[in-house]
């Protein structure tokens, strides 16, 4: 009898999904050798998993086809193994394996063979809490990994650094072929051994890929449930499917995925953008933690005593210089009309912000048609101008020119306990009242808001409810997963439409980010300004118009800018002009025509140049 190799399939979705999985067992049998299969998932993301196995299946098995009809067959993590049993195996020996640990069930799959005697020497569990039920080397390896996690006092995979987890897998890899997947219901870790006889492949399937059916030699996969139209899936398989773009894992590679996205990769592909998630912090009883706190306390005290104005800080704590940059900005807007306009009123917001980190050296306006002007500060703090024209005109030109200094600032210190916020944020009643305008999501159908809430929560769960890491994840994910497509949207495009189409421009990406943040009760506002695109961004956006991004209010920090169009935090390349609840509050030019006009033609020309020296 020849070798019977197993096939494994692991899925991680960004939100609850119900894929259809069918295992192709051959009609012929291998003598008395059974061709078993097993599948496991976390119903509705419960902490307890459901595992269904058949260690003695023969021929094509139709029972798998009925799983998609179960009400409980809805999860973000799925494990499936085909042809994974051997003669004499029972349910105890058939994979995937499950085991309760740290208040939740864990799942494990293994393709290969390990030296069981050497593994027994490696796994010395005197407590007997982690003894295998069956007789396989695979389950013993599962118990070994859980034992190592228990030694570190971790309760979930995200509590363990990728480097540490890789080291444990490498110890198992030294004992034989070790293709392994492990999950705690949130994270999925997959290791490809150096002695493997088969390949492992991975891919990330997004809604705009427009692929729902996948076929391989051993499995048929469909992601076609109507509820899952906008799901993103990360897939690892031993048999690549016929649809999609698949990358082969490299020997010794470990990939950790969470909610449909790779969060750690020991051998990242240079053509892909990897998320940078925090390494688990030292435990309070470790010596390094105490010394770190004392240093931070001294530094915090130093800045409290010395800082009067942020512009006076000329270097970071480690001695790096903080210099300002100067930009010359020209913003010219021209309107042309087929018929004379007899009366119109306008609002202009074109003067950059003046505050401790941005200085307006000079600013000027030239308006081609005489009118009555009123300069004022609006309720959002924007320098605005109301302009009323009673003289007939067919052309109107607004020329704004300014020179701005943007100062560098020291990085925010998020080691302070009060700044390490987690979701949900707790607001005092008066704080919530002050932030109401920035907490209300746009008025959309309830079904759309529910879908967007699930999407927002996928970022929260992927980042262990940490506020800052969730925000960074949303920012970089929009940059990576959404296509910048000029003229693909309009001013009335909704955040849900952007989410569904996965494309838009800076305004659309800002609106989507704001909607997701507010659904999580995180204050968010729309910011209009300019971006200097001379910097070599990986996704270089050469904008000949004003730019838009998001500002988030972070407790004990303040408003901080996130630019999802470029996947970066707002820094010295951005010049801030106006802010508000949405585009309407911060638009640079707007107006109302009361009489006349006909057909309108609009041209906008924006140029920003850095002044050196």
C-alpha cells in the first residue's frame, strides 16, 4: 500500500461566515485503510468549538455537504483535514484535535510524522493536565505547545510573541515533518516544516476579487452565503485552489493570521504590506518592567516642568533634532457659468490652521468679483469667510496663497497607563455630550450599519480590543485593501458604498474610517487640508486638489490624524486647514446661487511646494 497523504485547510474570516466545504474522498479504497476526515469551527464565535469527524469514511462522503445547512455552522475560524486517519484510528486519533485550555477550546492540525519517543522527552507534563487522549504524535505535539503557552502564563495566542511561537515550532520541526496549524478561536498560526513532503499555500481573498468558488484536488470550497458578500478570507491549504493568487510557504515559515489578515510573518514577502502589531508587554512581576516605569516617570516629570510651547521642543528624548518645514501653498478655484449670476453667497475655508504645531507665516485671498465679506471663526474653530455677491458675473475666481511652517513634535508616549485605552471607551456624561457631533454615525439603513459594525468589530477583535492598534489596523487596511480610483465616486457616495465597492478617493476613505470609528464609540472628525506628495510614499498619491483624512480623539492624548489614503499617521507632510463632522463642514469652497447661472464648470488647481533653506 502506498503512502496516503493528508490534505489540510484552514480559514480565517474577518467576520462570521458560513463557507460550504466538501471533501473529495476517492471512490476506491486502499485495502482496509480508511480515508477519514474532520472539520472544526467555533459556532457563532463561541469559546467552545464543534468538531465533527469520521475516522472510517470510505468513498465519497455526502455528510460534509450538509454541514452548511446547520444554524451553528457560522464562524470566523475553520479547520478541515481530509484523508487524515490511519488503520485502527478512532475519534481520539482523528484530526482536527480540540482541547480546553485557559477558558476556551483550542484546535490543532498536523500533517507529517514526528519521533514520538523524542517528543515524549520534550513534553514533560507532571501535572497530567495535558496528556493526550489518543496515541498519535500529533496530539502529543498539541499538548506540548499548550504546555509551553501555559508556562508563559499566556491565555491566548496573541499573548505570545511570534518569535517565541516560532521557536517552539522549530523544536518540533527537529523531530520530523511538522506542518501544523493551531487556533484559539481568534488567531490562527500555521507552521510549514523544513522536512515536509508536501507544499502549503496561502492566499487572502477579498470581496472585490469577485471569487466565490474554489476547486482543488481534494476539496471544493464556496463562499457564497448572501450574508458573506463582503467577507475577507485568509486561506491556508495543502492543495492550491484553481482560483485566486496563491503563495507557497517557505520551509520553516510561520504565519499568524487574525480576522482574515496576516498579523505576523516570519518570512514576509517584500511585495506585501504586513501589519505591525504590538509585541506582548512584559508581565508586571518582571524586573525590566519596574526599571522601565521609573525611567518613564522621570521623563514625564521632565517634560511637565520644561514644556511651555511645543515649538520650543527642539529635540526628542533620545537627542534627535526636531525641525520645522516650510510649505508654499497655492489653491485656485474657478467657476464658469453659461448664464450670468445675479446673486450668490459663498463660504470659504482656505486659511490654514494656526496652533502650537502649525504656524501661518502669511496668507492672502484674491476674489475676482467684488462682494461683501465677513471673516469669522465657525463652531468647529475654522477660519472662515462669508462672501455675498450682488454684481452679475459669469466667471468667479478664488485664489488663496499661504506660507506655512509645520513643526515636528516628539512622539506620543503610550507607555503611560492612562493612554493605553481599550475598546469600548468609557466616557463621562459631559464628555459624551461634548463629543456627540463626532460620535453619531451617518444616517444609513440599519442593515448597512449592522454590516459595517461587524466589519469594525473585526479590527477590534483582531487587535485584542486595544484602541491605538485597532485604529492603526483600520488605517493601513483601507490603504492596502481599497483601490484609489479618481472619478469613481461623488459627494453623495456613502461609507457603505465605499465598503462594498472597495474603491474611492481620499474623501471616501476618510468617510469610511470615520463611520467605523463612530460605530465603535470613538470620536472621529473629518479633516481637510493639503499633503506634500514629494515624499516617496509606497502608494504615492499625486493630488492636484485638497486632501482629506481623519482625526481621532484619543483619551489623555488629544486629536490625532490618520491618513487612510496613504496608510500613514499625519505628520509634517500634512497641512491642516478645516475640520468638522463631515465634508460639508470642512469643504474649502461652497455657495448658493439664488438667481441665474445655467451650466456650471469648475476647475481646481492646487500646488504645494516645500521651501528649503
